[in-house]
C-alpha cells in the first residue's frame, strides 16, 4: 500500500486525475477526514473539500508508473 497527499485545484485537475486512475487495475481511494472516496468516481471526488490536500491511498506496492503519471498533483 502506498499513501501520498495530493491537491486537485480545478475541475480539469479532477478529470485528468480520474482518467489516470481509471487505467489502474488496483483500488485507489481518496481520504479526507472521515470520508473515503473511490478515486475513480468524479462525483465522489467533487463531494470532497478540495481547498485542502487529500490523502490518496493506492492498494498495491507496485504503482510507480501511476505515481509518475500524477506527479503534478502530489504535494511536495
């Protein structure tokens, strides 16, 4: 399992992020407070408070290519 903080500032960011996640064969969740959202769900992501970074949990240890594809959303 891999966890990182990401920031999705615009609707276009959300669309681009979801497009990248849908290519994954494994589960990816976004966690904001007590809410856990399937990262493949645009509506679910838009229900989160996106003014703050959210935690992304990838349920595999082999997600290097995916992490590279969303590098611009990762909080440094």
